[in-house]
C-alpha cells in the first residue's frame, strides 16, 4: 500500500543519507590525500560510495516492498538494520569531522579579523587536518562493529536472569517454587533456527516448576510460529505451561482482506498455543495446587498504554479469593503501572514483557540505560511498589532491528520464597 506520505518519508531519508555520504566522502579524501597508491585511494573512495549508496538503495527497495507486503519479514529487518548501521556510523563520523571543520572556521574568522595566519594568495582558513579524519574513522568504527555484532551474534546471545522474591503470605508448600518466563518470541523474525534453539535449551535446562509465556508469539500472522512449534513445545514444567497474548498477536499491524480473515488468524494462533502445550489464559485464572495449598495464576489479554486495551482484569480475577497468593501474566508493563500496583486487591507478582529493552542499551552493575526508558517507567527487570512486584522480561526474540546490543535476549527464572516474619 504505497501512500504519498510513506514515499515522502523515504525520499527525505534518501536525501539525508546522500548528504551524509557527500560529507563523509570529503573526509575520506582528506584521509587518503597523501597516499602514494592511487589505486588504493580509488578503492577506498569509490568503494565507500558504492557500498553506502548501495545499502541505501536496498533499504529503499526493501521498504518499498514492505509497504505492499503482509508484514515485516526478516529481509525487511535486515535491510533496515544495515541501513541503520551505516546511517549511525556516518552520523558519528560527521560529528567528529564537523567539530574539526568548526574549529577551522573559527580560526579562519580570527585570521580574517586580525589579518594574521595567512600568506599572500592563500586563504585565511586553514586546511582540514588528516588526523581529524583519522579520529573520525576510529570513533565511527565503534558503532559500525558493534551493530554488526548485534546483528550476527547479539540477538541470539541468550542470558539467564534469576531473581528470588520473598513474601510473608506465600503458602509454605510453595517455598522454593520456581517459574521460568519467556516473552516476546516474535517468531516471524528468526533467521537462524539453530542459534534460536540455544535459548530454548537454556529455558529447558532450568527445570522450573512452572513455565509461563507473556505474549507476542508472532509479529503478525499465526503462520509465523508454525516452523517452531515442535521446538518451543519442548519446554515442559511439572505444574504446567501457561501463556497470554501480546499486542502483536492480534494482527493489528498488517492489512487483512476482511475482519473475518483477521479473526480467523487469531483463532489459528490460539490453536497454535494449544499445539505448543500452552494453556492460553484469556482474562481468566487457574489454581495451582501443591502440597494441599494453592496459588492463583491470572492471565489477562493485552492492555497497554498507547496500545490495544482489550484485557479485563476484573473478569480475569473472578472467583479468585481475596486472600489468595496471586501471580498475574500481563504483556505490557504499563498495565501494572495503571491498574495493578494500586489495585484494592493485592496482586503479589506481575510478569510482563513488551519493551524488549529497545534491544539496545547499557546494563552494568550500578548503571542501566536504554532509550526505551523515556517511554516506559519500568522497562526491564524488577520493580516494587509496597511489596507488589513487577518483573519485565527483556524478550526472547527481536523485531524491526535484526539485532540486540547491550540488552540481550532473556530467559527469566523467578524463585518464590517464604519470608519469615
């Protein structure tokens, strides 16, 4: 579906990218100006232009095709990812180069005013120094290599996150009870099945008591999970496997021929949950029993600030005893912010996903940052409001950008412990 607005955006992006190429090329000319080999100089200068402009053309063609396709495919994600890699690399190069050019400009202005620093017949503005271009290349190499790592390795670099939570009112039989959580599989994006299997094996190896999946099984279409049903179906737990829907599972981000076709896709996806061995919770709850004691597992359809809001928490909690220990599966963490953390009924633990941690950021001891923090109050890991906990899984898969950098794909294990008063 080509729209004039979409084509205008692509045209603007193309022009900006070409302007970037012109400026970067000028910096590379400075870098190679004193090279003795004209052949190597030509290879660098023309090679850069051919590769960089070629990536832009492929991006434009890929997203021209995406505008008529039934959702984003791995090809579209790769074209977007390559374009972003080159675009950001060029931007970093330009920032460094422009700082040097700005310095040259002020020196030139000073020379003009004072009449110094210039020789008869020569400009008062000094020429660009080679070492500025060298610094620009070195600094720009950091995002360039990092993004390629993110695309080839990072998106399948699964990390295990273990968290132990203590509750005074946890039934004693559930002291030490473990839950493995996956979220945001986004099966339509996978491009390396064997690498993806490593994440499944990591989840299986935890041998948790309960397994839960917190939404976004697919990008758009139910068929996306079909090649992987046998693989994700390998994950079993003694107390069952449970799941919910995420915003992408409803098929809202592609055009359907009819509402009936869209509804049939959702019905098909629900059947796929069953084939996976997952009990799909649609605004409902189940009782988990152990040693003669129980906890309530509640699953809500998607409810998110700025996203689809079909989940009904009150319906999902029908017949749940007020004093029951409650675990809620809710895809979008804004649901916890808006409806759960201050709810009159205590929900002890909410498990979410959705944010992916933007698939980009920094997480080191004592410091954590991702651009997604400007959109979500709670975007990864644990949050606590008066002993009402939220855990946000960073996601198993990836979407749009075919990579992960700093925010790695996650397998979560949560252990429940009885707190001694």
